[in-house]
C-alpha cells in the first residue's frame, strides 16, 4: 500500500493515466492525493474530475485556485474567461454532482505528519492557526449563501492576516494564501504580481518557504501551483507542479520514501 501525492493535473487526463500506469496504481491498496488545480487549461477537465469523483475511496484532494474559479463561475457572478477550459464540466449531465463534490473538498489535508496544500502556508502560521483558518473557509463553502461568499472572495485585500479582521476578510486572506501565494513577507503579507522562480523575488519579499523563522519549518509540506520553481533545496519542502499543462511533466511523489515519478506531457 502506498500514498502518492500528485501535482497540478489541470485537466491533463491522458498524462494522468500514463502516470498512474507508471506507478502501478492499484485501486485495491493505493491512495492518491491531488494537490489542487485538477481542472482548467488542459483539454479534459471533465474526465479528470470524473475520475477523482468516481474513485473517492482512493482519492483525496485540496482545492486549488483553478478549482475555486470553476466554483465561482458555477455559483457566483463570475464569468469564465477566454483561457478557461472547464465549460465541459458546467454543461455535463452530471455537473451538479461533480460541483457538489468539489464544494466538499478542503483547503488543507494533514496526513501522516505531512501537510498538503495548493500554494503555500504563511510563514507566521503555526499548525493551530492554519487548521482553524482553513476550516473556517471550508465551512463558508458549505453555507447556503455560497454565491455571495464566492463573490466576496475575488479581491487581493487584505494582504496581511490578523485576528481583528472580519470573518469574510480572514477567509479571503486564507484562500488567497493557501491557493495563490508565491511570495510574501515574514509576517505573511502577500504579493501577487510576480510569478517567476524563487530566485527572482520582488523587493522586500521572499518565497513563502524561504523565511528562516517559519513556524512550520520542521514539517513536511507538499504543494503545487508554482510551475516555474527550479532547484528547490529546502528540507521539508516538496513543490509538485512540474508544468504539465505547459508542456512539462506531471509528477507524483510517494510519501513513504519521497521518490518522484514523472511523465512528459
């Protein structure tokens, strides 16, 4: 039995199936954990989401920003843009069940002493704060006013989290941090303009995992989202978005021994 953590699939269903063959994935004994962005940009978002939904005994996932965007287009006043490729989900006969499944997915998975998140974790957050904030946002996604909540999440402010924020502002910061963050300051102040490698941070910022006094620096963290990361050599940090949708690779890491398996896309 093995646990495999898979980076951003983004609708690349065929490479996903090749990857599963490479790791000899078994429905009888193995578990798959998807690190968010399972849909969008690739050409088979519907097939990908159906696969995860149909194998819930063997699959888990955290929400990524593209998954969240799909929910906003389905339930809020947000329209798909020209680059979005998930309209097959919105028009599918089983759209309701697929979207309801997606709503139920968490922002954070804590599994076997490892943390799974899509983008990153603010360096000043300890495990209790992280868990509380992720659960708070997750609970809002289950609310009867889902559309209104999603509409309020489409904003960069507040850039910094603190306990005095309203619940909506705390949720917006949490979603932006866990689903969109790359660079930040040591107090968790976010920056969204730069998307290059961690070697080229904007002035006054660092990659979220490069702050020396991170509260969770001794915890294994697996994440996706940042396909331009190169040569990351930080203990306990495992970036798994290897740019499949951009012609790179789709990768899985086996949790027990940290061995990485990849297929070309």
